């Protein structure tokens, strides 16, 4: 970028860019931390697959992120499951910046869900993968 | 009876074994003054004696006894019951135990179950008893880690084939083993359940072709007898084995078409929720290498609460403990089932690597797709009249997607390591 082009930049443009960048760097740091934790996810007891799963979810400042499940697919019959059927109930704080959440599926809202272990991802409102989940759903 | 079971005959004493379990459970329920479902039951003295004399596994006998004693208060037991309890403990002790050994185990049992409140058998109760009696009985890891959940609280809503919600009983049982998962494949396969447990009468094939090994889908008519009720349930089954031998499982659900057809014929299926899973899986971090687990959600169409209770206290744990000993005392030696083909180490490694490659390629493809809009925007920042400083944000967004992709790849690497480790250890028995 030439000196002439730099002079044309308005301070408020730069402030917007670097203000956003600061938040992004925090996200990037969290993504790397999550990536490192993923390496040990095979030992996660929640991956056994019950009809409901209790999870510890990062909650910066005590605020629980808007959670959703995605890419849920039955391990036996290969059917997809609508992630919006997954419900999350906060069960209170579980440490600094951590909240205990119970995750289950509202089977009455789904139609003819084929019984299976559904494996997928738990993501926050920005789509960042928080962890993998496994739920026993259907009948 | 289908082709797979035609050559096999149920041992004559299996009905006696099943009744011995159920009668003892019912006898203790009747002693329990708070239990309103069972007000009259079999004579507890005779029930415990029959349980002790049956050919059932010692863990089944001891767990039923422990559960019964936990449910009753000390003043609801008399000397005759205590004498039969001692008889059962002595019968299950190895060798020729003397009175002091039996006294020692009796004290332990009273310590776990002799409180002044009514309880339900929890994993912690069995843990304390089995831990204390470990030396006397010489329990192995399967027996020590055996756990099943029958505490009346495990109820969850499941949908019937007609989409009606029902509060269904969750029945769980599990144990850990040092054997590889494929050592349990023969017993995970529902084709062989009637050979393992006294509650199963038959698994008749209604459609599909079940196999002794390898994946298959099939509809069975499961025939089980619980509390002298013969239940015939059409079950849709999916049996699966991972090529690297790290997991074998079966999923079963009520077969909806057969369920509706039976109703139209006036032959109602007695259960309206019957779904679950039996699996054996490598689980790093546990007390042994493999977790063998069975879950079942059950609801009777006529709301008969005793069937799920007895399935939970007797039938399901009996099947699981039979698996734990790999049906050693029950599998007829003269009629061995065709051995599961042994894959070579190369095949197991190939399967683990193949799964890893598939996962990583899928992750990368998804990553490329997610990154494309950011890259396009990034290039656009430099092609205008002047550079747009927003390229910083695009670069950071791409970095975050990359980090997430590495996370997924790291998880796959862990799976690969487990798969290769399993191949090195043999994968199959």
C-alpha cells in the first residue's frame, strides 16, 4: 500500500477494521484451543450416547452462547436428523466461564425419527464447533 | 424357528433359571411394604434357595440378592431368609468355604444393604460389595465393573410407531473388558441372543438375511418370556462392524410395517416402545480397553409395569453377563458357530487408514467450501481504486476456519491412532 493510499484511509474505517479484528483474534484463540481439545475427544464420556447428554460449555462472562447442533447423522442407518430438534437446558455454572448444559432431542416435535445413535457437532452462534455430541434418539 | 437356530435346542433348565431370577425379584418386592405393585409374591425362602441352586452366573445371583436386601428393611427379614442368603453366598464362593468365610461375606453384604432405609441397587452398591469380596470370589474385571441401571428413575419419553408419546423405562447394563471389541461380535449379534440368555426363546427371521459376521439389516420376530408372558415383537435390526474392529454394534427398533400389519390382523404387538443398542467399543481411558454396553427403552402397550422391571432386573443383565463370559457356560460346544473370519493386520491397518483419509478429505473439502467467500472478498479488497483495510478481517476469518479444520483433523488422527493400536493388538480374539 502506497503512502498516498494510506492517507486516504479515514480513522473510523481503521477503527472498524481493527475493532472487528480484535474480536476475531479472540475467536481465533478459542478456535485453536478447541482444536487442541478435539485431539482428546475420543475419551469424552459424553460420546457414549445417551438420550440426554450433560455438557460443559464455555460461557465467557457467564453468558451462555446460543447453541445449536448440526450435521447429525445416524450411525447405523445413515439418516440425517434436523439439528433444530435438539434442546439445550442450562443447569447452572460449573466454574469460571463454564456452564453446565443438558442437551436432548424433543422427539415429539420430530416425525417418525428412526432410532439410532446420532453423531454431530455442537456449535455456537458464530458456527464455531464447541464439541462433538452423540445422542440416542428415536424409536 | 429359522435356519440359523433350527439345529440348536434350548437347554431344558433355562426356563427354571429365568423363573429363579424373576421369583426372587418378586418375592423381595412383596416384602417391600412400600411397593404397591406387588402385594403378594412367592415365598422368599424358597425363591432364594432356587436362585442359589440354579445354573445362573454368580454375579446375577448376587446382584438380585443385593437389590432385594436393599429394598427391604432389616425387620422385614427373618432368620429363615438370612439362612438362605448365607446358603447363596456359600454356593457362589469357590472351593469348599468354611463358616468364617461366609460370615465375612455376610457382614460385607449387611454393611452395604443393611441400612434402615429402602434403596435401589446402584453401581456404587455393587462397587463396594464386589470390591470387598474381590479376593474371596476372585472377580475378574468384567464382574467388578458390571453395572446395570434399574433404579425406577430412568424414565424418558419415546414415541410409539403411531407417534404417541410414552414414558418408557430405560434399561442399561454395561461392563469393561480387556478383550478387543470383536471378541464380543458373536454375542452382540441378535441372531445369537437365544443361545446366551434364558429370557430369549427365539429370533425368527421375518425379512432380510442375517449373517454371523459382517453388516446386515434384517427384521426379526423377537420371542422373549418374562414373568410367564410370551412376548413376540417385530424388530428392525441393523448390525454393524467397523472394518478396523474398533466397534461392533446392533441397533434395534420396532418394525413399523409389521407392527401395523399385526394390529390389522387383530394380533396386537404387546409393546409399543422397544428400541435400543448393544455395542462393544474401544474406549481409551476406562478401567479396561473395551466398553460393552446395552441400552433398551421399553414400554408395554397395556402398561404392565412388571415386565420392564423384570427385564431390567433379570433378563437384560442376564444377557449382558452371559456376554461378559462370552456365553462360555451356555454356548453348546458340540455346535460351534462358524468362526468369524480373521482379517489380516494389513486389512485392519488399511481400514483404519482409509477411514482417516475419508474423514480428513471430507474435512478439507468442507474447509475449502467455507473459506471460498472469504478468499473472494480478500482478493476484491485489492482490486479496487484503493486497498480496503478489511483484508485484515478476511485473513483472520480464514485463520479461524483453518484452526477449526485442524481441530477436526486432530480428532481424526486420534481415531487413526486407536485404529492402528487395535490392529497391533490383534483386533479380534
